[in-house]
C-alpha cells in the first residue's frame, strides 16, 4: 500500500479522489433524475460537486466558502416556489440542506487536510527502499550528512562503498520477475554487511546503485570490502544467467576525511538525483522542513571502551574511542 501511495504521489491521489468522488455524486444525481425526483433537489445534489472540488483543492477554507455559496445557491433555487406558496413550507428544507452543504465542506476539508499532512509526512520520513527492503536514497543523504558532521566535530572516520550496474540487465524480465530479482539482490547485500553498516539501494532509471555507509572504517578496510562486494555481485548475476560484461558492475569507495569532502559530496549528489526521482512530490516539502527544523546533533563518541548506542532510525551502532585505531575487522562481503 505504501509503495502504491508513493508512486501516485499527492497529485495522483488527489486526481484519484476527484475521479471517485465525481463518479459517486453524479451517480446519485442520475438516480434521482431517473426516479423523477423534484428537479430542484437534483440540482441541490449537484451543488455538492463544486464543494467537493473546493475542499479537495483548497482544504477546509475552500470547503467552508463553497459550502456557504452552495447554501445560498440552493436558497435561490427555492425562490420561485417561495413566491408561489410562501416561505413557511421551505424554511426547514432550506435550513437542513444548507446545514448539509456546510457540513460536507467542513468535514471534507478537515479530512483532506489530514490526508495531505499524512502524505507529506510519508514523503519526508520515508527511509526504506520498497524494491529491496534496504535503506533508500533519502536515508543515504541524511546518514552521510550526520557522519560528515560527526567526523568533523570528533575527528572520526567513515567510508562509503558504492556498486552500480545498468538497468538493461533486467530488460528481458517481466515486471514481477524483475521485482523479485531486485528484492533478492537486496537480501544478498543486506547479508553481506555488518550490523553497524547501512546498506542503501536506489535507481535513477539508467543504473541501479548500491551503497554501504561504514562508520569507523578506514581506506584499507573499505577497499577490501569494495573488491569483495563487486566480485560477489558479479558472480550473483552470472549464477542467475544475466549477460554481465567486465565493465557492467562498477565499484568504488570513499573514505572521509582522507579522500576529502568533495568526493563524498559527489557521491551524495548522485543519490540526491535518485531521491528527487523517488520522491518528486516530497522534494519541496523536504526543503521547507529542513529550513524550519533543527538538524539532530551528532552524538559524541564515548570516552571509554566500545559501547552500543542505538539510534532512532538506524540499527545499533558500535563506536569506540576516536583516539585509538578502529579494532573492527574490515567488513566481509
């Protein structure tokens, strides 16, 4: 369900709601017309349509304004009958219809505002890649930003390994087979990293990109892991019968601060493009949220021996005294 909502986006969901709502309202009005209900009442039912469109597009305020205008329009429709037989027979009918129109606009607008807020929250805090079950590009950007801040403040190190391959490897597969294959590849990568590492997947439409953020890992450990991961991914493709060429699976690694921040930012820029593709409707909301929300402070490294500090959105991370060299062995693919 979350994947379907993410693919539709807020605009797609709004169009879907408009289509379903218009169909229901028109169907009700059509049935009333067929059953020879009074024409004014049929027109009164059609007044719900502009109110519906108003709160879908402008929320509670739009719904209330359209509700008031709809109530006035219904009262005007009853003016000829009032002039003919007097207002006494129509006061209660007009009041009940006006109350219904106002309630429809208010309740619908409130519900629409709540739905919009939920969709924005889904876009902002979505950190899981639905195709593989790994972390997604948005998490990569947030996580590497925190690692950069932590490294600059506490003089720690971290490494990033990236492996990418062309989407054309899956061109001959059906959609369901392709989805199952990518999910299986995600499990392979997830089983190849340590608990403290964060595995990421994303695609820009041309190439699939796998990345692993490895805290407290130096350049030598990152190089060994990158070579092993590249071999493992290549062999996995070959075992599945994919036509993998010698240059199809590309691997590289970056260690900060040794390689410098520009190299890390270059890799982050690649995943920023993927994030915009994955969350086209959430980019503007994410920018607004980032300007108003305070960034989370990087947690200081412990002063004693190794300890375990669980994070709110990442697996428990093992850290150690930054004044001593890392004791963790390099990750094994």
